[in-house]
C-alpha cells in the first residue's frame, strides 16, 4: 500500500513539475523548423536566426508596415538573445525613433548584401515626449534591413560597420 501511494505521489509531483516548468517546451522544439513553406525563399513573418561575429540573435521579423511602425514600442523588456529585424521592400535611409520604447536599444542598419552600414549604440528611451519631440535616428547609408537589440549588445560583441550579418528569409 505504501509503495502504491509513493508511486502516485511521485507521478503527481512529476506532472506538477512538467506543468510549472515545461511551459516553454513543446513538441515544436524537436521538429525541424526548416520545413519548406509555400514560399521558401521569402519568410516574412515569425522569427529568424541572425548571426554576426560571435553574436546569435533570435529575431522577430517585422516586414509589414504596421509591425515596422510599432517596432519594440509597448514592450517592457527584450531578452538578451532576442531582437527585431525590420525587412524593407527597397533600400533607403530608414529613420527610426523611440516611440513607446521603454528601454535602451542598439540599432544596426544593413544593406542589401547584409553588411552593416551603420550602428547606433545604446539609444535611450524618450518617455513623455510627443511624437514631434522624439529624436529621429537616420543611418549614414541606405539600408534594406535593420536589427534592433538590447543596448550594449553591438559593442559587447565588437560589431563594426562592414561586418557581414547572416540570416535567411
């Protein structure tokens, strides 16, 4: 009887542990995520692995105008290994601001060859400023992609203008 009770309690505790700590795990973690979709060359939603030098970022893709407009605005935090990758249709001098962003970020502009063309490090939030008062940040050169990460990530990993960034859309 005691052995049966111990087994039942053990299974109960195991299930509780799985329910409490297992939320971030799913069967999708074990499935090959490179399964081709309807348009394998143009993945314009979801997340993408971005790497440059020794930096690896899991970046959410912002390819729709509404996603790009919102950016990181409204979020309280961003995990150290996460970022937001802006994907534009054409190359241009895309200007960024800190509307509703609550923490400092690095902004990294890249050209059509995925080479860094400009880096703005540790851009501070600007709370309580109206849209017209917000600072506009413009790159030195035209860009096709822009990556936003936590402040300090670019300098911590030694990123420089001209570095090759790797990701597949």
